[in-house]
C-alpha cells in the first residue's frame, strides 16, 4: 500500500483529488517501489501550467526492463478530465499489483500518466489548443476535412452565446436532425473529429500537438525492442452507468484486433468495424501507436470505456465546456457550473460508480498480465 491510501479495501479510495496530487503521489509511489523493481521515469513537460502553477507533463514510469521485449502499458488522461478514472486504476496497480509483481529481465509494466495533462489539470477533454488528443494521431492533416453533417450543425454544436431563446432554437434543430437521421448519426457528426474549425467541438488539429509528439517519442525510445505490447488506455463518458466496453480503432482484419481478443476474454469491439458503442473516429491514439512500434511487435490494445450518463447529457457538457473556453469566464457562476457538469459527465460523484470502475479496471490489468510473457503475480 502506498502511504496516501485511505483503504486498499475500498477501490474508490484510489481516486485522486486533482491532476497535481495524482502526479505527485505517482512519483512518490514509484520511488518507494524502486527498492524491489528497477524504475525508469521519463517526464516530458509541456509549455502551459496547471491551475496552481504546477508543471504539466506526460510521465512515463516503467517498472522492470529498461528496454523491454514484453511490455504492458497502462495510460490515462487521453481525454483530460477522464484521467481521474485512468489514474485511479493506475494508483490501484501501484498499491496492489506492483508490490508483488514478478517480472522477467526482459519484461516491464509501464504507467503512462496523463497523456493530455492540460485537460486533466483544467478539467477539459481537449488540450491547450482545443485539440482532441485522440483525434490528433495522424501524419497528414487536411484543414478542410469536416463532414457535411457537422457543417450543417456547426452553429448548434458551437454556440457563441447561451441566450435561452436561441439555445431553444438550436436544440430544436438538433432534435429534428436526430428524428430524421437517428442518434447514432448525430453522435458520428458530433464526435468523429473535424479538422477545419480550431474553435469547434472535436477539433483534431492542423499538426501533431506537443503532447502527441512527446508520447510517440516515448514509445519509439522505450519500446523500440519490443516483441509484445499490451496497452490499456482508460476512458469514460460513453455507455451505460459504470458498464465497460473494450474498444479498438483497429479494423477487424487487423492482426492486433485478433491478439486483443486473446488478451481480454470479454472481447474487444472495433469502432472502425461498426461493432462498438463508439462510432468510427479519426486520428486515434491506438492507430498512431501501432505505426510507432517495431513492425515485428504483437500489439493488443483496448480503450476500456466506462459509461456515465445518457449520451445527450455528455454531449451537452462538452458543448458548454467548448463555449466556456472561447466566450465565457470559468471563474463566474456560469463557468463554475459548467466545470462542475464536465466533472459529473466524466467522473460521476458516486462512490458506487468509482468502486465498480476500479474493480473492473483491476480485472482488465490482471487479464493483461496473464498474457504478458515474463510477468507473474
């Protein structure tokens, strides 16, 4: 147990109060564990600071082999505010798995804390440039790429004011679109990722973001000799309350899709193949990682997606957060209410929800370790 854990018997106790505290406790726990396992810490900071003036960084904390042939990576905070859940599962692993984990000389467990530290610290899904980190893993960017449905709904998705009458008109248009085309098509339009409007919802960027470049550099440097990579990147906000769906961006014909099915018995669903609660998305993290890893490496990847509230409540929260970032004041009453709703949309204020997702995440980690050569616990 790490020094800060209130009770290792309560999975909810592993949720941290902020990005800053989560990072500090992660590094503290890694130092404590260095007496029984080799530890490598590689922190890549970004230019912005956090709410308390703290450094914001992607922290790669590797336990075991310095250049592993077989690695399990647990990452958090790809969508910023969702990092509360991912980091709770990471802290659970630090407290309950790593103190007894046995690793062969060529194996490692990596905790990659806060892929998007800005979003985690400031309670946004996007980074400091309004870029959705999980739409930014591309080599080429087309600044005109935007679906016709997004264009048609642009003013509804990206209001410049919150005037009640105009908001009622916008939501009437959204409701009419859903009635005509269905909720899934609206979901596709709203969240697939667009590259035309930097101030718009779900902007994928015009180039790789600083954090994207950092993460790919970490992978190329530290996983350059790998033969097996198993990766879990934790998310929230889509699906039934506390339910978990394992999602991949890989098509069903991809070798990584088949390997992922072997690692997690519940099965991994392809968003690209239309199997998932998620619609097909652009510029995904797992596709960028697959290209960065050695060509010989077997790669199993899953986004555990933990449901919170109904889809329209979550989209409303994202929409208002985007308005706040460009037109509002996060310190006034409206700003504080929007930030609170963002937290509720992606980290419900429910101890039961917290317990269920950490318990589920721990099981996924155990399943991954069971398939990782050179690991036993």
